[in-house]
């Protein structure tokens, strides 16, 4: 029963964070002209993580929303990644990344970002919440050049500030869907 209550609380908190980020940035992004980039970009994909501290791999989904408050200078991404391992453990990573974009061509972009991350880990007989830092590179590819649909590849490094200072490497990949 407590596990279901914790999961429900986490889902509600994640929804609130994503909605707050969208509404806080909506004034800036809705002011863009029709010829500019989309209001937001949704990232949907898969993720894998490897612990550099104690080994082990985990796999899951990746969902994120990205907005551009300052064109060619700052992009903000809020995302959630549930990771599952063979040992019946679950880790929910919720991050907020501040990224600097570079347009490599009309069809390719590179972004480097850093930001905080909240980690909720659950293993048999144990639950833990911790704060971590994340650094990531984000490669975005737009086949048509119109920035409506594309795909991304995002490797990242996480460092936990909790006891033990867990370090991990992860990678996510998937589809980009522009919200006009």
C-alpha cells in the first residue's frame, strides 16, 4: 500500500514540475513568430544506465519536454526516466537541464547541458531519495530540416550527492516531436 502511495505521489509531483516549467516559459515561447522554432519539443525514447560505482545495468523509457527561452543561447529540458534492473529495483530520475545549443547544420544540432536531478530509488526492503548532478550532450537530427519530427541521441553522466556518491553513465535515444 505504501509503495502505491509513493508511486502516486511521485507521478503527481512529476506532472506538477513539468506543467510549472511549461507555464513559466509559455510567455516567452508563445511570443515567437511563425517562422521561428517550435514552442516546445517532446522527446520520447528509451534509456539505459550503467553504474560506474558498483556495476549493473538498468533499462527504461525516457520522456522530456524542451523549451527555448533564449534563442541560440539557452534551452531548458525537464525529463523523467524510470529505470528497471534485473534485481527488482526501480530508479526514477527526474532532471532539469540547462543547455547551450549549437546548430551544426539545418538538419543537425548539438547541445551541452548540466543541471540538478532528483533520484528516487527502490530496491527490495529499501527506498531512497537523493539529489544528483547531471551533465549531458544532446545530438538532435531533423531529417527534413523543418524541425517537425526528428530523432535524438543523448549520452549523460550522473553524480549523486548522497552517501556513497553513486556515479553512472547513461544514454537515451528516441523521437523528437515539435509542438508548433
